[in-house]
């Protein structure tokens, strides 16, 4: 039975999609069976792994299935990223996923649990399912929290990184109180990290002071590196592009920390 991890932060550009792809790739190299769910209408995960347009069906069709009982098979929707280095399944998305917001509103009961129902069809086929969330606290993110066993929060340690973090933590606590009682924090992971800068260190201290007592802050941090930012241009993960780079090494370490967490 897969562990489902929602990778979320409503702040844009903090490395959610990159972390979904490269953590997923790292887990796949640990011989885990991994499904990545693109749950952002930007579709960056889908295009970043080079599977745009080849697949007519998307995660939106699967949500429609649950709500309107259209007969699509989730297995027909899953695309594959298979290379020498990694083996990933992807539930793709495109810009039409914005229409899911109205779809959710039309559901009378358990509108937070539509994605959970979709994923329950494949949960026993994977070890890990990673959900790449959009940069908003929308019904999409709420559905990701409804489907998840844990929440991983990528945080870029810059001046405004604490802004909005409290709102996200509150949203997780609401989920825990009402529609997903078993939801846990996987942790906070620093991304786009520039560890030698004094400002960065001060911000990490602020995050530690605010959340360290309640949320695990991962030991490994993901440095800002060209190997990591270049890989989507080639439609691959950092392990396909530069398997021995420090970026690959950092995500491999993060995978081990996630594995140790069970
Ligand atoms: N560790 C890193 N080093 C260098 N560049 C990175 C790193 N992580 C992410 N990037 C780059 O930063 C940009 C934002 O990353 P990404 O798309 O993963 O963020 P996001 O949180 O998913 O964004 P959005 O909120 O728009 O969905 C991308 O151009 C990505 O290639
Ligand atoms: Mg993204």
C-alpha cells in the first residue's frame, strides 16, 4: 500500500515540482514503485518529464470519473518515464485542471476526498505516490491534503519564506481535525538553498523557532544548482541528466530520510 505524500506550499517557485520529480526519481532508484501526480494546472511536472500532448487523458478525467461516473480507467491515464536511471509513472495534468475547482463545488458530500477516491484505485500498486500541488490554498490543494498520508513542505530560505507558511500549517490542521484525521507532517525541506549566506542562516533559525517543535525539519537541504534547474528542459530528472551531481546526491539523501520515516 503506497504512502501518499502531498508536496505543497502556496508560495510559487519554491521547488515543489522539482522536489516531486527528483524525490520520486530518487525513490525509484531505491527500487520503490513510484507514481507522480501532477495536480497543478500549470502542468509543469507533465511537461518537465516530456509527456505533454502525448496523453489525451489527464488527472482531471479521473476526478470527473468520481463525480460524474464517466467510465475512464485510471490505468489508461498513467504515462511512463522510463530511462536507465529511473522508472516513474505519472498521472499527468494540463491547464484544463482549473475546471476541477467548479467540479469540486458540484460535489455534495466529501468534496475534499475526490482525489483520494481516484488514488484508492491504484494505491496498492505503488510504494509511494507523490502529489505536486499548485501554488495556492485552493480546492486542489485541499484535495491533495485529503488524499495524503503526509505533507512535505519545500521552503526556500529567503526573506519572504515564512509568509504564508502559517496559513498552510493551519490548513493542514483543519484537514487533520475534519476530513483526514491520519494526516501527518512529513517535514520541511529547504530548497534552492544558499547555505553560506548569513541571511539564509537567519531565516532557517526563524523557521526552526516557529515550527521546529512540531514539524520535522529535514537534515538534508537541496542546494541551488544548475544541474537541478536544467533537467526539465531535457524532459528528465536530475538523475537522468547528472546522476553523480551534488543535486542528485541531495535528493538521494532526502529519499533516504523519507524512507527512514516509514
Ligand atoms: N535546487 C534548485 N537549484 C536551482 N534551480 C532550481 C532548484 N529547484 C528548483 N529550481 C528552479 O526554480 C524554478 C522553480 O522551481 P519549481 O518549478 O520546482 O517550483 P514550484 O514550487 O513547483 O513552482 P510553482 O509554484 O510555480 O509550481 C524552476 O525554474 C526550477 O528549475
Ligand atoms: Mg510547480
